[in-house]
């Protein structure tokens, strides 16, 4: 053994003896009741730590030198850039643990577009912009069924869109006979009997290329967005949701289709937006001509904008007369926002910043205004070209009343009306059934006796709620418009039939407490008379009315007004 090895061994023996003596002293101290520990500051521990550190450095140096010699003999390799690893925690057994995750603060905003601010799929439109996406081919694919995950909490109420498309009567041989008789009367110069509704077909109308157009609603400016939050209802989002819905719908029908999207985005007043979008669509006239089916999805202020835009495109020949077109209006401002909201402090401060863009929406409450007259003219032109319109309102909308969203002032067989009920809104079953029956009567060509108009003020949601924005997240809303446009009969008699229009005094709606019971009496009478299962529906209405325990003052007032209906019937 060499002298160097002997010297190292002597050092190790000396170190071990010192540690052993220190441990022996600790044991003696514990027996005697003392609490002296072998701390990190003791001399033996310092000696042991320094020796361990020196040996580790020698081993690392040796391994590094050996690796460098091997790398010199190997072929040159291109350098690779690797990301620096974060801090790694180690336990006592030298096992690596996961790096600590940084917590993210959840942004919250006070907005009547969405309860919580979340990242949007597409950037918010802050400038005038119109984008065209590449065509995407959708082939029918048999997708495996997804397994439902079991949640520990109780399941919430599912979202509903009432009435369903199946509420329309199915086509029968009598339908063709009735249509033939009316055609003979028309040829004889006599006025045919009016058609109250469209009939459902067994098979949907076939098409190959579909063009989806998204039109967003009212956007706040940058100055006020920090107060009420970022709007999430962009045109690109509507177009993407419509594309997903029509792809799933086509797979159910066994169709192979090709989709293309156009997102029309511009802030400002209604007529300015219509002119800008019309110029943008002129650049894409080839895409419009190639499409077999045009599907327009609009929200809020975008609903009258879409009506006027498509009507103007038909007038100028950008869209052929025989083109199949469907328009979906979600929470559309067809008769303006809630009456009196323009006098509130929030809206007045809001409108002053927006340079009267917000106040323009209240012009639809005046049926003699330029906006209302142009809107009605556009609807009549669309119906004359067999455009099928679906108007869907939200039951707890805080900005647009239900009678405005579903257009209670206009009626035609080519106009379908429905209500979206959010599962998180805790809407009473009685209210849900009342609005369903009201829309069913209107879709069949009858009247609801003004029940929805009288109840709309009691259904308004809170200003910071999401009733106005959650509607465009439901795929059932988009599928309903597709079914109404592609799975209903086309009739030349219906196209010739004029749009029925009657004015609504929005200042008088809901002001008389005796009007609602009288309107409800007429509704129940027509439900029993016009609907096949009207008796069962009325029985369910009475049962749900008895089990209804409203919490808010306005709903308690509604139940108080309707207490005598059951006894009278």
C-alpha cells in the first residue's frame, strides 16, 4: 500500500473515531437528561460534510473527463438547444419531484355578456374586418359513442329549446290535396285559403356546399370594456358553432357536405354595418354563387343587420332567387330592448361613451322609425324569396325582452319561434310550459293572446347575468334552425302569403295587472282547442302551477294574478 493511500485511510479512521465519540457523548447526555444535539455547526459534522463534498467533486471531475475523451473520438454532432429546467425539489431519498406549479389568478368581470371572463376562441373585433375561411369537406363518419363521466355532484337541469321541431305537424296525403285545391283556386282567379304553418318532411333537402355567415351583435368600445368585460359573441364564434352543428346534423342525415365560413365583424350603427358588409360580400360573390345553401347566424343587434343585409343582396342580384337560405336570430333586438332601460343611469352613461350607438336600438320600439320600417320591409322581401327565419329568445335575458327576441309583432309560416331555457337559470316548470305553449300556437298560425308580452317583464334576468349570451353556446339552437330550413315543405302558396304585422305598445305591456289573467284564459282555451294533446298540457300546467313557489317579488306577483284561472276553467 502506498503512502498516499495510507494517509487517506488514516484520515478516514480519524474522522470515524471522532463521530463515534460524539455519538457516545450524545447517548450519555440523553441518559443524564441533557438535550445536546449533533448539529450542523459541530466540528465533526463540518469535517464529515467537507470530506463528502470533496469526494463528490472528484467523482464528477473524473466522469466529466472520461466523457470528454469519448466525445473527442466520436463523430461531430450538431448542437441541440434544450430548454432550461425549472427548480426541481428532492426528498431525503434523492427522488425528483414535480416542479411547483404557478397559480393563475382568475379574471372576473362585471358583464352582461358573460358571468366569468374567459379566453375567446377568436380575437375580439376592434376594427372593421371580414374574413373568409377555406372550404372544409365534411364526410359522414360513424363516430364512437362517448362514455358519460360520472360526477359526484347532483346533475344540473339540462338546457332546453322549446318548442321542439317535432311540434310541427308531419306531412300527410291530405297536405298535398289541400295544396292542390288551393292551386286550382288560384288558377281560377279566386283567393286561396291562407296556410297557417309548414309541415315536416321525412327526409331533409339535399345539398352539397354550404356557406355559413356570422354576424355579431352590439360591441362596447375599448373605453368601457374594463367595466363590463370583454364581449365573447364574435362572428367567428357563431360561424364555428354553426359549422360544428351542421357537420353533426349532416352526419345524422348521412350527407357529405362542404362548409365554408365568412365572419362579418364591424362595430357601429345598423345602417353603417349593412353597407360595409354589403361591400365585403361583393368581393366574395363567387363563394355565394357556388353555395347550395346559405346559413346566416346572428345575435342581438346582428339580427336586424343580417335581415337587411341578405335582403339587399337579393335585391341587387348577389343571391339568386332560387337559393336556399336560412337565417337564425338569437336574442335579436326585433322590437328593441326593455322599455325604459334607456332612462337608467347605466345605459345613459354607456350611451354617451358609445356615441348614441346604444340608443339606436331603442328606435325599434317605435314602429314608425326608419329602423323599424326598413326592418319590416326586409323581412317581407326575405319571405317573398322563400327565406326561412328562426327567431330564438332567452327566457332570462337581461337586455332583450322575450316578446322582442321572438318577434311577436310579425307572423308567417316561414317564421319559426322558440325559447332557449338555460339549465342554470332555475326557470320554473310552469313558466317553461307557458312559453312553450305560446310559441306552439304562434308557429301553427294562431295567437298566444299576448301572454309572452305580458310575462316578459317578470322574466328579466340580472344585469350581470349571462342570459343574453349563453344562448349562442347551445348546439340545439343551431340544429333547430337547420331542421326548420331543410326538413319542412316548400310551398308557392306560402311564399305568396303576406307577412302579418301588428303593432305592440311597449309602454303599456305589463302595466295593467288584470291583462295577464285575461290573456292566459284565452291561451288555455286555444291550447285545448288547437293542440292534439291540449287537455294533457293544461293538466300539467295546473299541476306545475300548484307546485310553483316563486322566490322573487315579480314572480310572486305573477302567481297572485293567476290564482283564479284554475277555478274559472
